[in-house]
C-alpha cells in the first residue's frame, strides 16, 4: 500500500464535498455535471470510496470557479498548480470590461424572463444562479487585471 494513501483519499473526498456544496448541493451538482443524484450523493458521502471522474470535476470547477479538486489532485502527486501570469495589457482590460458587461446583461435577461410572470420556479432560480456565478467569475477576472494595472503604475488607454 502507498504511504498516506488513506490521507490522500480523505483529502480528495473532502474536496469533492466542498466542490459539490459550492455548486449548490447534490441536486444542482448533478444537473451541472450531468450525472445522477445518487451518483453525486456517493461522491459527497464520506463512507463511499467513489471519486469523481474528470469530466464531472471539470464541469463543477468551471461552474463554481473553484479549482480545489484539481489542486488536491496535484498536491497528492507532489505538485502544485499556479495561475498563469496575466499581463494587464489594454486589450485584455477592455476585453474583461466587455465580458463583465455581457455577463451582467445575461443576468438581467435571465431575471426579466424569470420574473415576467410574477413567479420564480426552481428551474428559473437555477438559471439565475448560473448567470450570477458567471458574473462573479467575470468580475473576479476583471479585478485581477485591474490589480495588475495598479501594480504596473497604471496603463495608458488611448494611444
């Protein structure tokens, strides 16, 4: 048996549970990654030895913007993940601004559709939550670029 294999397994199980919770629970995670609720329930159950397949990990990490599971896998192999360095150039800042505006527009559209009849169904709430998650990720990316610009002493927007 590999030394600390149980510790690695328990770390991965804990990260799975965190990722499922961040996605909104078992039912929402099942929708996001296209697996059954009972399967996702086994992933979240600390007594089950079942681990998520990569496609489910990728789908849930993309949905939540959290990469804890990938980091735990890398850590279990003695590696570490790093973010790629982002140079805050004028074009990428403007792209981030435009992306944030688009994501906000999508959130507004989803809200208008959901509230048009004066009721909010669980499916509409899920759609709104997904749109809001994308807004949050877009804003986080934008803020990273702005922090880079501040760190470089600013940028000249107009040539």
